[in-house]
């Protein structure tokens, strides 16, 4: 058989292999996240995005779509992402308020992103094995559980989908440059912007990919003219990023999320961000004690914490720059991580009351995985490791990752499980006052909702955790006391009031509650004695 006959026969085999690889990735995603179809909405953020949002609860209507683009009023989001809100409306239109189907949509997009990541890496690097392992680790890693199991993080999934579609389409444009192909890539980019403002940094990632794997410029040649030409080629992407990036900052400033950082000094913002930059790669390698809320301290971290972090980030960045010719994948992967994590790290501006969040690593982690997989593969090649050993090692790593992810997924069953895990990881009285206050507010928020839903045991537990963090809080003490009385725990209610009175001995509300509980306890004791006497006589 001639060589010309072999080439046409190879194409169906490659297509079949690609389809099988995507099917396998999709299967493992749905197998891992299958339990989430039974999970409920979370109180934190899911209420603002879906359950308590009147526009979303109304389904897909002209009024709700117009609001998604206008995004005003009391139900305004902290970010302008109309397409994300429309996706939630479409879920309600199709499935109503059945939370399992909303979770199903998230799992679908995560599976789609996994396949798109594999297709992009396979096509551009021509390394099928490495591309599949990178995509599989992305699909199954515990850090990504938060983005998939949290319905409110749909924006992460949607923006990642359009991000990858933009890269794939731009790669197609480079193979056969036409206006249509360029327009398709730019169209995906616009849709990504309507999903999440993280798309602002995508033009810089395109410049990185020009270095590797597209190899349109190299470190050894005269770079100035080449870089100017490559940047000019992408001018519509940069042009759109500037006004929409400014609009995103304006929206966050108008809503007030940026104002939460005003009382903090600049050093109290960049030191936690710097630690997060250094910590995230370790969390990817050793994903334990993950939770959904890491409270912001509001204090400048000591040199012993941010100093080593700065040294690590600078050292790895220097190494990536130094070996950019021999290991371009490491340079591009590390730069991908730095660039995509920078807007959300808090280094440029502080948003919200968290020091860092795991779901913010959904896109940046791709860069870290590229560094890891390609570097280990090269090491094994240099060490002449047998192919069987490589396969067994990869399989073992994937099994471990699946087990860790399944355990992490169990915490997302409902808000009670999530808060209990939060307490196990973070909740301790050794936190500084700012962090204690942030975490206390989180527990109080959930406890108030559980009390409204008549979930008295869970509400009491939430108030107990909040009161432990702020032991002198009269409001919390009275809330907890009322629930303990309703649960028949009068003696415990008396202890709660007595403990809080040590902080505020002259508080009229606490003294009144103490008198009421004493009278209530005496009356309850008399009724018990009266009921017990006939039994004693008999």
C-alpha cells in the first residue's frame, strides 16, 4: 500500500480517537458530578442569582432579558454579565425551580469545557496524550468542584466555554486567514464578555499563544516589530477590552463591592493577594481543607508570610523566563496563570470580603496544569520511563483526584453541610477581629434564613457558631435564646443569656430575657412536678 493511500485512511482513525476521548471525558464528568443532581440551592449567592431574584424566577421574558442587560435596581449583580443571568432565566423557563436541573446545566458546561480544552490542546500542540491528561485533571480536580457544584458560579463555566471557543476559532483563522474566521473568533469573545469580565485579559493570552504553541515569534529573534504586528492583528480584541473593562469597574464601584476595601490599607490588600498567588499552585498539588469562604483579615500580613510568597512567585517567574526557549510550555503556562488570576486576586482591587476563593482558579488552573503535565512528561522522557509506568502513574493520580473530588462534592449537598464544613476548616476563635466579623456575618446570614424556613435546629447551630465568633453580640444572643426556648432547651437559653450578660451586665434586653427565662423555668418545673406526683403515688 502506498503512502498516499495511508493518509486518507488515517483521518477516520484520528477522528474516531478524538470522539472516543471526548466521550470518555464527558462520561467521567457526569459520573463524578452525578450526585449533584439531587442537591439543593445554596443560600449564599444562589438566592441572589436565582431563588430570590424576581427577574430570574419569572423565566425568559422580554422584561427579564432587558433587565439582564440593564442590570439595575435592588437585584443588581456585582458584575455585569447579562448572558449568565439569561442562562439562569432559561433554566427556570425549562425546569422551573427544580434545583437538580440547574445543577445539570452546570455539569453540562463543565463537561463541554473539558472537551473544548482537550480539542484545543490536541490540535495546537499535536500531543494527544498530554492534552487528554490535562483535560482529565481539569475535569476531575477538587478545586473545580466549587465552580461546578455552586449554581451561582455559572458565570465561570460560561466564560470559560466562550474563552476556549475563541482560542479554537482563532487557531482556525491562523491556519486559513479569512475575515469570516476572524469574525467568528471575535464573536465568541463578545459572548464571553457578556458572561464574565475576565475576558478582558484574553488578548494578552492570545499574544502568549503566539509564542507557544503557535510559534509565531521566538525568544531569539528581533521581537519588537513582530510583537507590534501581532498586537495590531488583535486590535479589535484590545479595543473591546478597554471600554468593557472600564464598565465592569464602574458597575462594581456603583454597586458598592469595591467600597468594602476602602477601610483597608493598600498593604492589607496586596499581601493576602501575594500569598494567594503562591498558595494556589500548592493547593492544586495538595487539594485539602478546601472551602468556599476564606474571610478577609483586613490586616497587613507579616513579612514571614508574604515574604516567602513574593520570593516564590519571583523565582518561578524568573525560571519560566529563563527556560522559555527550551520549555516554552512552562513559560506560557505560568504566564497564563499569572495573567488570568491577577484580576481576581485582589492585588489590583479588593472585591468582597474574601481573601481568596477557589472558584477563581477555574480558568487560571489551566496554565498550572499545562506547566505540570508537560514538565513531568519531559522529565519522564529524559528519564526513559517505560510507557507502562507513565500510564499507571497517570491512572493512579486520576483515581486519587476523583476520590478527593467526591469527598469535596459531598459538602455541597445543602447549605447546612457546606457551613459545617466551613466551620471545620476556618471557624475558630483564633481569627483576627476582621476575619471573625466576616465569618460571623456569613453564619448569621444563613441562620436568619433557616429560622424563616422553620429549620430551628440548623438555625440554632448557625447562631451558636456566630456567637462563638462574637461572644458579646446581644442580637445573636437573643436570637439564639429564642430558638433554644422554642426547642425546649430552657436551661441552655439561660446559660446563653448569663454568658452574654458578662459582657453587658446592664443591658436591659438581656436582663428582661433573664427574668422571663427564670419565670418560664419555674412554671415549667411546677408543671413537671404536678405531672410526676400521681405517678409516684401509683
